[in-house]
C-alpha cells in the first residue's frame, strides 16, 4: 500500500531554512499555545478564540492526527535555525488511482509571514508529491477572503481553476467561497519547480 508515513523519506522534506516532521501527539501542547493567535485564523475561522478554544483546538488536532496513512499525512513545520515550531500543514484527499493530492490546512506563526519559510515549505512538499509519490496533480483550496494566501499560491505557480460558491460554512457560521488552484506534473517539471527555487533563493 502506498503510504505517506514512511520515515525513510523524511530527508526529502528538509531544506536550508525549514523542515517538515510528521505530526505526533507530542506536538499537541506546543502547537496549542502557538495557534492561540487570532491573526492566524482571521480568514478561515477554523478556530475561534473563545472560551471553547481548547475544545476547538483538540478537535482540529485530532483530525490532523487522523490524517495519516495511504490517503494523507499531517506535518509540523520547523525552523532549521533553532528547531522551533512555526506551523502546520497537511497533504490530504489523496487519490492514488488518478494520482491527485491536495496541500492545505496550512498556517504559520505571524513572525515568519512574508519570509522564506512558506516558499521553501511548498517547494519541499511539491517535490515530495511530484517526484517521490508520482502525483500528476496537486491542488490548493483557499477561502475567498484570504487574498494573501491566494496571491501566495499564484506566486508559486498555482493556476486558478475556478470558485466553488458557498462551499464551506466557517466555524463562526458564515459561508465562504473556495478558490481552487492546481499545478500539474508536466508544469512542475517544465517551469514551476525552477520558478519556486528561484523565489526561495531570492529571499
């Protein structure tokens, strides 16, 4: 069975400035503290900083932990400078028959916004999916309010394919559209990889 939980492949997810490690129960409490920042959830409303924050976070974390096996993998993102945690991301909705996967549920602590970490993280994940796992298509799904993330996905080469209207009801009860972006394997090899490498090296 093709699985995303193979420790032998971890070196492929290690760059000069950031590395991705498999999410484990040991990360729960450190991430609980880092995620308690309203700026992280401003657009997605995935977690609301209310008196039920701990329950919301545990539900979110448990879902991430369960996303392990043949159909996905959850990661923590760490800075190579001091091994500090800087966020989370997931590979999910993996369809091996059609060789398709989605990257999402991604967040960073605000102190690394606009720096090299996101571009290097995306480079590592896309290399992993296209070059190690043989995916032919990688998707990104972004809330319509999250213009910053939409611009970031386009900057790394994501092609906007369309908008799913009222696709998600956020935790505050409000509906949101979802923008779909993708990169195909042939695009990755012909231009997107070198473009992303150049962007990462420029920072």
